[in-house]
C-alpha cells in the first residue's frame, strides 16, 4: 500500500473520531443551539465514513490494496 494512501486513511479515521468527539461534547453541554451542532457533527461523521468506504472500494478495484486471508499461512 502506498504511504500517501495509508496517511489518507489515517487522517480520515482521525477526522471521523474528532467529529464523533465533537458531537459528544455538544451532547454533554445540552443547550438548544448545541443540538444543531451535534446533528451537524454526526452528519459530517457519516459523510466522512461513507467517503472512506468509497475510497477503500476504489482502491481495491484499482489494485492499491488487496484482501488477505484471516488465517495466516
């Protein structure tokens, strides 16, 4: 796997976790304007997750990554 592609995956996972943390923060505060911010953060998390999934599928079809057996040989 190319190092740039690996970095892109790690950055996307970090952004997903940061968005989830932001939603948790806004949920814990509990004011009325924070609920809109929480929904926005969760929407961003879903969009990032779908984009990462699509990126992995495209990389698999392009041959950048390949599946392997769960049992080592």
